[in-house]
């Protein structure tokens, strides 16, 4: 919604996704291949997977590639908790669509578990309300 609004104002930009631990970027929307609601497609040297996806295909985003740090300085414990079988656990929740675009829909530490056991992310609720003309 925000990306489309900026584009409608005449701004050209690209959005991507990354973390400090990944030398900043893992995915990128391209000038001629983008989705305003997505974080982009993985860079050529990056592999992504969704760990333990739910019924909608959302789960924690895990990444592997040469741009990912080797570990936390002088913190074996933090490093051990952040990697599994060579995969970096980003702490972000998301899904990969049929076109290979990554969509981020929350932070794992922000998850709210409903009475029915469904994971709800505040970011998804915020996005829903931001689409309302009454909230705009």
C-alpha cells in the first residue's frame, strides 16, 4: 500500500529485505519485476526457506549464503541459537509465493497466539487497518 502510494506520487524506488547479520540484503525487487507487497526475490547467491510453515505457508524465514555472518563476536551461545544446520534463523515470519517473492508478515518474537491456537502478528493487523480509507 505504501509502495504503491509512493509510486503514484512519482517516486521510483526498489525495496528489499535484509538484516545486519546478512550484510544487509537477501532479497530485492527488480525494476522490471516487482511486487509492492513483497520484499523481493532472493539474490542469486542466497537460498531461503520457510521453517515449519503453517497452513497458510507462513513460518520463520531461514537463509543461507555467502553474505551471512559466520557468527556473533565472542558469543558462541548466541551463534549456536541463531544457526541450524548452516541456516541462519532470521527471526522474521514470512512466506514465499508461487513467483518466488518473499513476503514478510511479522517478527517471531511479536507473535500473539489466539485462543484457537492461531498465530497472529501485530504487523498483519496493522497492515489490514492501513488499507482502510477511514484510517488513512
